[in-house]
């Protein structure tokens, strides 16, 4: 088999058994591995209504067809599971080097099922794998766990693990790899913790089989040469992902004080320039990636002086900084480090703390709820203290560990108006009132309120049309125009396809899909067209929707928090705007998707067209 | 009047008289000043067949409607004349600060006519202007001239002038401003020299009248905020325009050894990284421009150690470096400085020297022609020596000063095959065989073989779709597809419109036309739509074509050098390619332009539609 090894591991944690099985060729051809194939297993093996933190849920790892090849920025891999935060389909994606090291063991993915009777970790070497006792690792942070495993197995092993937050089943705990890299969203770390699975250590040297290695190498080389001094590379390498923050704020779309306003007054304290001056040591790249948007960093002054790690990324600055209105770059960086060490999703963590502060300021929460803490926007110490409490589920932290949707349901008193999540997933740091089509993107994304399912921020907030589809330019960000919905649909499909390949979505900025198609064709050794690529994306996207429909998702769930629909922005270029025209945008979206307008279900015709007729909700 | 002052200066050099006249309002409304209005005067006042270096030719300066306002990157101004290099319509555009300082004197433009009996320079203060004796400036370099004038008139005067190359009527002499900024192309400096006009010194404080100043300021401010950390800004500020060189070379489209190959083997010696390490002091910006792509530089080692100035820009590296295969960054920088000091267009200079070297290597030129010099690719000393000779028209330099077309006509022996010009204008450093549609762009551009008339390099060589038109993405650079010709036409129109406004074409990367339209509307105080903007560009573009048709340009002139049409590239990703399908591309181009397919003339209907029926060729 080309692209993949054609084999996955199945780990029955309840029974402590590890086995391997072949990926049926027809499934490989249909999904090209990636999240699509993982969703196939999730749909088939996890029964409707399964408790996400119970034994019936599965945690599925899947690399992409190009993961670990020499094509640019192909170090990514996916986790797929039913989310304890949203109760629906979840995918969480990470890069760094671990996914490549895993694929080198000779497997394309792993299905974890059941619950282990005691803490364990999985060790995988070439063509073999076994579970080991992890009692000595339980209670340890991500860096400690990584260090202890490397001490035991050797430096050549690379480690993916959960921290304390995952052990404590914080509903938005992340799964960490390469020390600082996170599969952050949707609470995969909690699922891993519920299964008493602490870590996965891998070591191998098996290369990916490529059908036409010479041609593949040639096309990859050409892409690297093009990317090497691409303008995006220069921008991202110089300033990291936080390069976007000024643009987002200038559009009046940078959520501040839990989205009460979207203009951050002290932006120059936390923008990319500030990050570079205050904490950056040097840029870092993931496997085979010339962009090097990662930041190796250290805190050089103040009370956290001496701490070091990677980041912060834009979304960490956006939520731990923006939503909590923290202007102290060192404190934001420390908060980000702590999230990484505990294994917490920075977006949900910052958003949840921001929500709690607004509840406190509105007296929906009082000191009797908060362990006596006074919660105020702009207080870096409170953010740091709450992160400790959340990860440990200690006192008030136990409540915060449930995420904004559950908190609001419990608190009531109108707090749902400003619980900034969609389908339970906390929103990222782009206010959709300032760029209307992003509201639709949040409303429909399969994993809940998400910005990278389509990455429509690129051609809107960032004013960068994407090369991966022929026309991604949005005419006027302030207008919700149904005629432009096709751009969202195309981007969802192509971004899902990039995920499937194991490629970074940033490649969608700079590399045309035609060039990916060429790589895939050389990899697989048969024709592979642009339409094939889009179809692979569309198929995986629809299968996730079918999973969600089976779990009860309907059109009514494809909506936005009341704040976005009813409270106009009060300042900035988008002042006066709410998210408008959502029903008409949804109508158009369902029409283009081939989904039923009343229910939001993929029609039998659409499923048949995609070869998905056997997956019935 | 809003946008302009409504007044121009008319300088009759033969009679030594300076007068002022109003711009008729209907002309202002039609052209919004800029090159379009200048072309109107050129068409009306310069008779068909006029000798470019004779008294009948005019040299017309015109600012744009937004030049000198607070809108971003609006420091540009235009020179329009009949070119001594090409014999047809010429426009040459520069930025820096001088154009703004000129507009502050209360005039929108100047028409220079006739020939002065002795060297003069023009001094303009608010609402007044007079000619002064320039005998003491004649024979002086650009920096010397600038220094002497400032010593005489005071530091508050800003100077635009020619150097020795212009005095000697080198056919590709530039007009220089702000010491290092060039209106480089088409030989405006030779026209100025032929008129014995050495310089223009300006000083004033008159602001541009804006109809709705508050709204104008608000929109400008928003644009600045958006631009301030735009990815393009980061890339251009960090690395200057030379940031593109790796991309162009990676596509196999970087002309090397006079376009004998288009892959430069030692690129890392001369790329943006090398430039930064070896000669950069700091980035510099033009008036009101946040991008700061300019380079303040100095030579820090080798035989030119201690020389300093601005640049080199990508095109200087491309022609003085690439075409001559010089790998010595310090020598390229010195050659660039010398061109600026003498007032020579770096593109035509480098291209002409490269052409001469190939002629020598092919024994079409021998030592008896070259003053005994041995011309070899890769010899930095020869390039430097020939620049001195060209500017002084000394010996062999007198022949080189005529440009590649005249040289090839005289040399014959097949040298026209590789005289790399279109309509006499030497081509810039992008090989159109590697990106097919750029071949059409070169073939049709009104001023001859030019890259900035449409700037179609953006969405092709640089993989950056432009925001200024709705869809500028070219699907496959290696295919000459008539279905994509509309993108070229749209870009020509919008780029001409940006010129008209006095805005930098780089703004076309990052700012949507809708936003320019808003600025223009606030500036003028009446509605101004996207269609109006495109129409202004289309009108000016067609008027220039009508001028050229009157001078005898036909479809047969809209072509490319034989090397591009017949000699395939031998290496790189575009190996095997020549410029293909040009007749079909031209057919489509004429059809979209509303020009007659057989003759290339704008049809009477098209001229009527644009309100240009009175300009008959």
C-alpha cells in the first residue's frame, strides 16, 4: 500500500490487549486515512448515545496519507472521539514531530477502546506494541511524564501524553506531544484520562511507501523552494501566528472582556512585536515545515522570570489575554505554559475564565462560589490561579472544568446569553460580528464553534485569499451574503482534505490544490484530480455530520450565542453589527451541501453520491 | 476643487517663460489628474512623429488625486512623454517625498515644452515659479546637484533632477528625486537633458483639499491599522522587494546570463537574506507608506567599502546581477548606486550590458568595438566600468547608451533574437516563459516590455492573488489560457487607476478596490463606485494606446523577442517552455479590450464608451 502502511493498532484497554489489523483497501481508497477513516471506525463502533467518558467511547488516532513524507508541512495527525465537552463528533489535530515518529513504527493509526483497570501507557516500536504500567507517571505534568518515559525507554522515544487536567477529566483537557504541542480542542485529554491511558511512546524507522518516489521528491523540492521565502513564511517566521492580532483588532473583531467589546485598547502590550521583544528566543518549525511559525520562548522579567517553553500562539494571547483583558505579556505567556504543562486547551481555558469573570462582575457568581476569590478583568494573577484550580478540579476550579455551556446551564440568570460557545465548544478569538461569514462558519462546523474547520479567517480577517481554492475572496466582511456561502463550503472541503493528507492548513494559504493533487498522485501511483481531493474532503465532512445527526444535532443547533445575534458591537469599524441573516445563510449552506433545509440532515442522494449510503443516522 | 488644486504650470523652455493655467473641470472629472490627464496634453500638444529629443516633445509631470493626502502610500507621481528609447508613449512613476512636496506648492502638474537655450532649473514655491540658470549644476551628479541646490535655496527645498546620463541623453536615463528615488523607465532623463532642464526644486505647505476630511481621515486610519502588521508589510519591511527573488528563481524564471538560462546557480549570494546581511542598514518608507520596502544601505567590505545609499531593489539585483551573472552583492550594490548617481534606469542598464556580453561571447562584438575590454558574464568590474562609460557616452558606452533595440538593429548577425526588449523597452527580471500570461503582459503594455503596468507577477510568480480585483488567481502558470486574459485586463485597469490616484501598486496586494473607492468618494465629495474606478483606469489606458496607434503601433508590435517565442528554457520547473499561444491570447485580449483584432486599434465604439471619441489616431 502506498501513502499508508495499511495497518492500525487496536488497543482494548479493558482487557489490556493489543492487536493489529489491516485497513481494508476500499476504506483506504475512500478516505485516504486521516480523520475520515477514523470517523468511519467511530461511527461503526461507538453506539449512539454513548457516554463520552465511559467505556463505550473510543479514542482514535489517525495519521494522513502524506504524514511523514518529504512533502512540505506534513507532520500532522488527528485524534477523533466523541467529545465530553460537546457530546458530539470531535477531531483534534496536532503537529510537531510525534505523529511522524508514530507513523515510522509501521502503523497508520490506533483505536483505543474500553477503560483500563489501572493507569497504563502504550509503547510502540516497529511492528510491535505493548501496554505498560503507568502508576509512576500518574499525577505527573506533561514535561515530567515526557522526561520519565525518556529516562526509562531512551531518548530516541518520542512521547504523547496527558497532563493532570486529562487525568482529572477536565472537559477541555488536551492531548500533548513533543512537550509543547497540543491536540487542544474538544477534550481528547479527558477521554484519554477516563481510559486511564497516560501516554504513548513511539520509536521506529519505517519510511512511508511512495509509488513514484523520484517524481514525488521533485514536486516536493519545488514546493519547498517556492515556500522558502514566501511572504507568508517571512511573516509567520518573523512574528509567529500572533502576526494576525493587529489585523483582527483593527477590524474591531478581537474579543475583549468575554466579547463585551472587540477592540483591545492596550494591543501594543500583547501584539506580535511585544511578543518578539519580551519572550521570543527563536522561531521553531514542525516536521518538514519551512514556515516555522512556532516560538521558542522564555520569560525574561517579572515574577515568572526564568520560565521557558514554546508559544504563546495567537489563540492563547486571544483568550488568556484578550477575553480576560490581561495586558501583561509575561503573565499571558506563563498562563500558556501552565496550560501546556497541565494539558489544557488554551482557547477553552481562557474563554471559560473570561466567562466566569463576567458572571462575577454581573453578580451571577459571588465570592461564595469562587472560593473567596475576587474575579476581575485585567487581573493576571486570577487567571493563573484559576488555571491551577481548573487542572486540579480544586474547589471553584471543578465547576470551571465543565466549560461554559454546562456552567451557564447550571447558573442560568441569563448567563447563556454570553456563554461564548457553539454546541458547547468555546469560540476562538475572532468576533464573527466583525466578519459576518465567520458566524456561519462557527454555526455549522462539525466540532462546534471552531475557526480552523474552514479557516475562513484567511480571506476575511487577514485579507489573504487562499490559493487552495480558485476564488476565496469575500467582497465585504460586514455583509452576510448568501451568494458567498459557496466559498465557505469549498474551504471546509479543501481544509478537511488537507487534514486528511496530514498537511498543515497554513499550506492552504500558499500552495494551490493542484500541487497537492500532483503530490497525492505520485504518492499513490494513480491518477488523482482536484475533484478527487475535494471529494475526499467532502466525504469526511459529511460523515462527521451524519455522526452528529445520529447524536441528535439538528438545524436548531447550527446557531450562535445570543450575544452575537442580539448585542451589537459598540465600537470599532464593525460598530452596530450583530451576526445578521443567519437563517438565509444556513438555507444556502444546506442547499450547497445537499442537506435537508428543515432538519440539516445530509439527504440520501448526497450520501449515495459520496458512497456513504451505509452510514445511516 | 477637491483632490487636486486645479492648476498646472506651463514652462516654455525655448522662451524661458513660466505661466499657470487651470485644469478644465471636465478634464479633471474624466481623468482625476494622473497619467491620464498628462496623456491628454501629450496627445493634444505633441504632433504625430515628433522627435522625442527635439523641441516638439513635451515632458509632463502630473500628481494623482490622492497624492499628498493622508491615505496610505500616496506619495507617487508620474512623468509622461514620448520616449527616446521606444519612440512611443511613456510613463515613468516615482515615489519618495518629492511629489508630495511639489503638490504642496499649489500645482497638480507641469508641462515642459521646447528646449532651453542654456541649462536651467525650475524653482517652485507656493503659487509661484521661475527658471534659473543651471550652468553651475551642469555636469554634476544627482547627489552633487541636490546638495548644491539645497545649499543655495535652503534645506527646506526638495530636489528632482537628472544626472550626467540625462545630460548626455542616454536613451534610458532616469529622472531622480529624493536623491535615490527614480522615475526610471523609458528615458525621461534624456528628454529632460535634451531640454537642458537640470532640476526642479520645490517648497510649499499647501494641503490637498478634501471634501469630507473627517470621514477621509477615519477610512485612512482604518487602512493604516490594517496595513500596519499585514503579512506583506512584514515581508517587505523585513526583506525589501528582493524578497521575491527566491520565488522567481524557484519557478525557473529568473533571467540569468541575458536570459540564456533562468535559474541562477548562486542565488544565496544575492537573495534577500544576503542583501540584509551584507548591505542593509535599515528599512525606509516613502511618504505615508507603512510598508517600508526601501533599504538604507552601505557597503561594508571589499573595494567599494564605505559607499552608501539606498537599495538595491529586486530589479537592480535582477538585471545588474542576474542578467550579467554577477554574484558579488557588494558590486551589484555599487552598480546600483552608480546608476542612481548618474541617473540611469537600472533595468535597461543591466539588460543592455547583459546583451552586450552575450554579443561579445558570440563574437558579434569584438575588442575593436569594446575599447579593448573583454566582456564576460560574471565579471563585476566590467559591469561597473560599462556603467561609467554609458553615463558619459564614452567610447563603447556611446553605443550601449542607445539600448538593446538600436544596438541589435546596427549589429544585426542574429542579435535581435536575444535583444531582450519589447517595443524597445528592456524587459524586467521575470522570464515570461516560466509564467505564460506574463508574456502577454509584456507584449501589450503601453510603454513596452514592462512588469508594473498590470503587475501580474503578483498572482503568478509570487502566488499572491491581489485584493484589488475580485479574482486574480491564475490556475496554472505554465499554461497560456485565453480564458484567464480577463485577469490581465482587469489588473491593467486597476493598476492604471492606482497610478492615477498617486497610490503605490503594492497597495493593490493588500487593499481591496472598494476601500480605495470609499477614499476617493470622501476626497471628491461625491459618489464614486468600483465601476468608476475601473473606468478611470480603462480610459487612461486606452488613451495611451490611441497615442501609440497614432505613432504607428499595430498588432505586429505586440509581440515578444524571438528568444522567448522560440528558444525553450533548458532547466528548472519550466524547462522546455517557450511563450506559447500568443496569437490566441492576443485575440482574446483585443476582444476584451474592445480593440480591432486585425490592427490592435481601439474601436470607435470603445472610444465613444470611454468618452474618448475626440482623440483620433
